[in-house]
C-alpha cells in the first residue's frame, strides 16, 4: 500500500476498463436494431428457413448498423454455425469478430469455449492468452484461463497468471483470487490455499462467497471446528448472508456434543431469524425441523415446520409439506405423511406437481401398494412429460418389484421421450444384464452415440468390465471408462466408488489412491445409488463416505476373493484377453468380432452369480433382488435412496 507504481498500475486498470466499456456501448437506436436482429435470428421460423436465410438476414442487418457493431453480428452468426456443426465457418466468424473488436471479452470467451468443447486444448489456450492481451485482467477471461490451465495440468502457468493480479484493486480481483485458493485446495496444497483465504478474509471481508468458500474448504479438510469458527466470524461481518447460516447450522450439528447439540442449534436458529433475509427465514426453520427430526424430537420438528409454513411464500409451501411428509414417514406416521403429501399436491405449481406425485408413489410402494404407485407415476408421466425423474422412478419401481420385462419396457418408453438423459441410458444398460454382456455392450455403444459425455453411461461400461463373470472382464478398459466418467460427471459418486474397487483389484500404489480421494473430495459428489448406500447419514462428509466405501469394498473383496482371483486368472489367458478386448473395441465402434468363451469357473465354496456384481457392492445388488426380506428401515433406504428434500 502506498507504492506509487502500484497506484499507477491500479489507475491504468480502471482506465482500461472505462475505455473498453465506452468502445462496446451502443446508442439506443443501434441497440434496438441489433436486438431485433438477435431475436429474429434465434426464432424458430429462422431456424426452419436454414443457414442461407440467416446469412441474408445478417447482411441486411449490417447495412443498418454502424461498422463498430458488426462484430456482434459475426458473433451471433458464429454461434449459429456452431449449433449447425459447421465448425470451420464458426471459427472464421469468431476470428473475424475478435479482429473487429479485440477489446470485447465475450468474443474471446465464446471462441475459446468452442475450441475446448472440440478438444482443441492448445488452440483454446492460445485464444485465451490473446484475449487477456487485449482485455488485461478481465475477470471472466482470467477465470476461464485458470480453469483451463488447471485442466491441462499446467499449474505453474495458472499460478503465473494469478500472480499478475498483485496490482489490481481487490474489488476487481477477489473472485479470481478465490478461484486461485480453490485451485490450490484441489491440488492438495492446503497451506497455500489457507494463506490465500486468510488474505481474502482480511482484504475483502464484505464478500459473502469468500467466507462461504473458506468455510467449505475447512469442512473438506475435515477441520470442523475451524470451519465453524470461519462461519461464525462471517456471520458477525455479514449477518444477512444466508449460505453462512445454513453452513453454521450443519457444522453445529456435526461438532456439538450430544448434550449441547440441540441447545446450540436452537440458539443459532433464533439468532438467524432475526438477521437473515426475510425470504430465507422459512428455509432456516425448515433446516431446524430436520435437525430436530434427526435427533428424535418429532413434536419440535413439527413446530419448526409450522413456523416454516407461516413464513414461506405461497408458491414454495409445497416444499415444506413435502419435508414434513418425509419426517412423518421416518416415524412410521403413514396416514399423516399421506395427508401432508395431498396438501403438497394441492399447493404445488403445475410444473413441480410430478415431484409430489413421485413422492406419493414411493410412499405407496413402501406400504406395499405397488399398483397405486404405478397409477400415480402413469399420471405424472402424462401431465409432466418434461420431468425425466418420473420416468426413471417408473423403471426403478419395476426393478425393485423384480419385474424385469416391465422395467425394460418402461426404460425404452422413457428414452423415446428423454433420449438425451444419461441416467435413463445407464439404467437400461444395467437392466440388459439379464440378456448377456453382448446386449449390454450394444446398448452401451448406442448410449455413447446419444450421450457421449454422460458419466453415468461410462460408469456402466466400466461395471460391465469389472464384473468377474463378464465375458469382457477387462481392468484396463474399466480404468479408461472410469477416467471418462469422472471427467464428464464428477458429481456422480458411484464412479468414484467403482474406481476404488478397480484400484483395490489392481493393487494401485498409495499415491494413486490418494489422488482419487483428492479428486472425489474436490468434486463433492451428491448422487448415485451406491454412493447413497455408503452415505448412511446426511451429515457425513465426502471424506467419511469414501472411508465407509473403502471398508465396504475391502470386506466384500475379501469375502469374494476366490471369484475375483478366478476372473483375473482367466483374463490373463491370451484367448480371453483377445476376445474381451475385441468386445470392448466393438462397443466403442473400433471393429472387433464376437467369439464364444467358456463360463467362469470359481474355486472355493463362496456362492455367487453374475447378478451379484452388476455394481460394486454385492450387498446392495442382493438388496435390490430381495426387497421383501428387508427390514422397514432397509426398504425405506432403498426406495428413497439418499434423496433429500432440499428447501
């Protein structure tokens, strides 16, 4: 502070921002002409008339617009060409737009995004570098550049880019510095990340996201007391910032002793409702109700839900009824739960009504009335065709009922409506297990053509290769597939658990296992049947879920050691290795033929079959096939998974 050179550089940054905004400004008349062109270009009518009509439209528009605005038209046309998969034309137009107006950050961002999506990472990096040359320190370009360099493994270059911010005013650089802190955390450099967070909390304490991310960082490091300290300090500074109240509430529940827990959380909620934004008061009472319910206080949970309803906007009340219904269900109050769901149905907007019907169908299934569940889901599919979750639930209902033919029929019907939904393709691949590996691989190949970036689909491909009874048991292929799964859908927890199983089978070195754990902790997965099976409580951190998954897999791999050893031994034979590799290559559209292989012969007395290994946990797979033998809690856990009612 006080250095004349730094002050001059800061003034230069502000001056450049002012000049850029002036260059990009449009007069009211120009803005109206451009807005009309943009609206017409994006209309369905123009899309039907084709690219030539769009080009003529652009030419007419440019005759009416001053030359200083032509770059915007080129940018719109480049986006159209990209959507039409005419990438060479899109590239030409993006280049033209950057030449006409190099100080417009969005031209560089859109151009770089296309090249990144096409897999041209070096080209993307060159575009971002050029963009930052013309738009120095621009926040969106800096953030994109840092994330791209991290993805390329160029952490040194990413840090070098961050170091350029030393002269930029904190109000213009805090988001980029925050990304730098998160980058160091993802790289496992926790001390460096903590220093950056400390600097930001001192220099920019008025920005809520800084406190929130610092709190979540300590949580991910399993430093719960420190995370709570950060949250409480942030609430002193920003008492109206909602996310910190919810973080603090969860952290109190994780850290307080049993005797102090409810007193501490109740005091926090009472404090929160006096300070938090009025539109978030209902959420705080909602979370309070769930805390009370988890601690067995049904009456207090009900009282908190009543307060939540009283402070909630009318269009959101259905969520509170839904949360109350789930609480009553946990205490076996089925009639009350049903009544609350009926109230939720009455008050829910038409677009979200299917979610309520899905919840009603689960309740009926749990009570043994599968036919009523089918009826409700049928109705939901008709009234809310846009809600793919209802279609998935219809498949899962039949799967839990062990009616495989019906489940397959539902899956095929669902994909006619939601062809681009990876979860539906993934469940179809799993269902085809009964018809053999070849059929599964055929569906896998079809799914990759439709949703090539679905982590769930790649994970199912890996599961086929990890099944010891499979004709294409292939650990190398599974490794490749799981790399794609984690890259494309890091929030899907099952991929990480399957990767753990693979590493145990391959006896991976400690550093590789640590790297997987770090990737998982950074990703913070939030769904997956196997993930939820390992996440026995909503309070468990990602690290704790991974620990639970490790223990489960170690136990099962010990129990079924003979099965896996037989599979590995068979896979080492030249005949099997060649046939398995050919089957995988055929599924990926790389040729390969079919050849019949003898079934797996397992030495030892362990009784197991192929269906036991369709996912990474034998226990979970058998639970799905023996629903009638499960306890009420196990059945409820299986039907509802880990789905939380989130306010």
